[in-house]
C-alpha cells in the first residue's frame, strides 16, 4: 500500500533474529494516555501488528477504539474472535474478555476467570503471544497499579522475544513497570517519549 | 497465582504434549477437546498440572487416563466458565422486545441453552419466561458436557455474594419484579424456586460429538463458541441451524458472530449489538 523506501523489498525475507512480527502492549492506571503517546508516534508503514490490553471497567461498549483512532496513523480496531492478526493494524482487547493469540496467529477470546483481578489480563495475552510469535515478539509494559504483565513479560523473554518497560519513576503508577522489571527484567527501560521514538524506528531498522 | 520457573525447553513441545493428552482423553473417555482453541487450553491444563502436582503434561496424561476420578476433576478445569445471571442485560432486553413477542404466537415453544455450564442462564431464561407468561408452554433444554456443572445448574443454588450483581442485571435486562421473588436466601447462598425448572430438561450433550436431538425455536449459546477452533465452530453452528425451525432465533455472546462460519447466509442479524440472529 504505502512504501517509502525505493529499494525493492523481498516479500518474505529470510528470518532475521531481530525481526518483530507483533508488538504486545499492556497498561493499566494511566494507560490510556501512555498508550496513545506510543500509538501517535507510529508511522503509516509500521509493519508489525500491535495488540493492546488496557485495564478498563467491564462495560459492553469500549470507547478505546474511538479514543485511539484519531491519534494513530494505523487502523485501530477491537480484536475479533478467530480473526487473523494482520501486520500494520492496532488491535485492542474487548472489555470483559481475555484476549489470546492462537498458534496460527488468529485471535481467541475467553471468559475464563480474571487473572490478577483483571479481564482482559496482560499476562494472558503476553503468554499466548509468546507461544505464537516466539523471538519475533516485542512485549511492552507501561504504567499501572498492579503486577499484571510481569509473568507474561517473563514468558516472552524466556521464549526469545524482547521486553521493554516504561521507566517506573516516569509512570503515572509505578507498580506495574517495577513488578515487570523485577520479575522479568527488560531489554530496555525507557521514558514514554524515548520509547515512542524507539518503537517508531523499529520498522525502519528491520527494512534497512 | 504461584510463580513458576519456566524454561523455553520445558515448553518446547507443550502443544505437542497437549495434543496427545487430548487424543488420550478422547479415546478413553469420549470427551472431545481436540478442536478447542489451544491458547486457553494451555492455561487450563497448566492450572490442572499444578493442582495435580504434575510437572509435565505427559505426567498429567498418565494420571488422567489411569484414574477416572482425576479425569472428573480435570473436566472442571477444561470446561471452566464464569457466568452470571442475566449476563449482558441488554441481551435479555432485546429478547423481551424483539423475540418473545414472536415466540408468544406459537402454541408451544422449545428453547435450547447450549453449553449452560452451572445454569445461571437457564434460571435467567426461566424467570424471563415466567414473567412473560410463557413458562407453562415452553420446554427448555439445558445442555452441557460437564455432569458436575449440570448438577449445579439443576440445584439452582448460588453464593449470596453474587446475588447483588444478578439483581442489577435482572433489572437492567427488563425484569418486571424483584429477583428476590424467585429465591430463598440463607446465610451463605440463595436457592431458586424449584417451580421455575419444572419445564427444564438438563441434558449431557456435546457440540463436538453429538447430533441434534430436537427441533427448537430458540438457541442461546453464549461465550461457548469462543473456545472452539474454526471447524468446531462451524459444526456447532451447523447443529443450531439444523435444530432451529424456519424463522427460529439464535443468540450468541457479546463478542461472537457468524461472520467466520459457513452458515452466515442462513441467518439474518436482528439485534446487532446483542448478537441475536434469525434463521432465514
């Protein structure tokens, strides 16, 4: 559709170690603002899929898509059950369901009990995505007042994926990023502006 | 949740072991989970491994196959569902406005609640039908694959601390009285009025392996299909299509649809947000 570089790109390049196919993001208290800062930095030709869990109250209608779409150059949509995950699309977990990624890179929803008092739970998304994408996954833990995401980020890093965490003292709520660093460690610990710039450069780094 | 130390090696063939466990369960107990979505099963089986103190899926498989009582408990993990009465109240409101008035024109009505789990939806339907003056001429089939869940469903006993949510949902869903009209409370639980279930038949039925057992006017199957892979989703919706009379209704969960099935053209959507469909 939209391609900036003039040099022809092979459609299926040989697997590169640092090739990121999907980015999973988890956020809780203060998360809407934090996520929108990251999304607003993404270029139109951002290649990976972006899959997001933000803890919000369980109502049937989520306004997250409407909030995020105007701030993001990529299409933003709620993740639908059994839909294939597509690169260059931002997906948001529907309220009151866990969001998981199947081995064939399609979404699955569940109403299994809350994990870390949360449904959707960041751990549930991250663990399933770790299996589905292995080393081709980047997990990001942002602001929040609980420990959801820590276990999931550990799984991502165990499976060879990368983990970025918001620098806790720059977060609205520091517990979630601090818990993630303590449990899982991190490849990068960044402020939001720095993370936004890194993320935006991810696609360019892959195609250069 | 207990922290576990998990290495990539330990999980290298988790999915392969899981597939063998499901095959073994099917050949031993004829319960077919082979077409369930894998990511949720992984979590459920991991919880069962921790409960039965097994370090690998293969160890769990050995116990499940050798000890039927372990399988009975395992089934609770494999089918765990969290529901509530009048879940998604807008669904019940839509039924009262758009479906019940039509069903009232039939001399008798059969309703199938597929995958009823511990019965919250069954009692919700019974109350709605009673308030609409339809209970006497309705038959409600409540089916599930988990015999323990069916027992809980038939007992109609729920923890007292869940009832506030049930009551809120009931009123939002168009309830015309008070939920407390339908139960007796004791110190820890509420017991729903047995008269509500005189028209309810509880049945062990699998959407994965069984066939249609009756013609029905309404199928309610909510938050069950999300656990199936695409072929099983297609099979299940095919059963509903076959069971439903012409112009019969199908209600799905708030985030389920017929879009990815081969049966979409056999139905029209009559309440988009509430996922109510009518067979053409």
